[in-house]
């Protein structure tokens, strides 16, 4: 288990080497000091927490927009703006872990959970705020989140079996990495900037009542399918 990943980089990790192995979680169980869990976190883990913080703030900003004036898009753009910052921290935690040569098994789980918040739940919440609010819309958005969840779980358990290069890094990703959901966020930002929100969403609606749906929400469904695809191999840079 300790050989699985260097940092717990969900989608971007490198295998542990002899001089840089994740710290065993035993101290978490045996340490009875106050705030022992906080004491056990490394600097890279703290940066991972900032990724999760950005995702949570994005979700709250989407909720604030829903509670306010629909014509005031300030919080909607805040919701979109927090997600790229999450990507920055998602990139930096692995860099810091390799620089300091310190990582933890808990850190690798933190990374996947933070990514799910910032690149799964946050985009789905933003889409709901944007106008994808029918029952079928929310079902599709939920499928999108579950695809991201499944993609992260699969990566965690299969990363050691993927082909490696000379440095020990995986040569490719199976399926699109979950941070690529920011491409949809960029699309939503363009729609919001043009005023294509709520009743003005592109391509309108189809169906009626419980079966009403915005066809544009299928962008999320397609992206979810790409994340869980096994045949798509994305080379690692």
C-alpha cells in the first residue's frame, strides 16, 4: 500500500521511491495528543486542503447567486473563479511534496476528495445556478459527479498497474483527468458573459413537466463518459 503513490496526486502522481515513501498512517491511530491529525499533516497536505477550500467556496458562491438577484452575476463569476485557483493548488501540492520529499497516505486520499469537490461538485453546483434546474437536469449533473467520483477511485487503485516511464511516472491517464472539467466551466463563463443563463440557456428546453430538460446539459453527460472511459489514453506531460 505504501508503494502506491508518491503524493496521492489524484490523476498526476508518481510512484513512491525508496527515499520518498508515504508515511504509514499508524501515528494517526496511536497519537493521542490534541489535534493529532492536524499535527500529522505535511505542508503539501495543507496545500491540498486549499484546493478543497476553493471548491467549497465555489459551491457557496453558487448558492449565494441562487439566493440573490438573478441579474447580478457577481457571485456566479466568483463561483467560476474559485475553481482555477483550486487547480493551482492541486498542481502545487505535488510539486511541494516532491521538493520536500515528504508525503502521507492520508494526503493521497485528501487529494482525491479535494478534487471531487473542486472539479466535480463545484462545476455541477455552478451549472445548477446557471439554470440547469429541472429534475432531469439534476439527474444528469448527478451522473456527472458520480463519473468524477468513479474516475478518481479507479485511478487510486490502478495507478501502480499503468505503464511507467523511466522516471517511474505513469505514461498516460485512463479517461480524461477530472480537472479537465474546467473546460466546461470556461464554456459556462462564456454563456454567462453573453447573458445565456436561466431561461436563455442555449438550445432551450425539451419535454414538459418531470421530463423537461435543457439539451445543453448533455455536455456534462458526455464529459462524464470521457472521464470513466478505459479506452481513452491521455499522455502525461
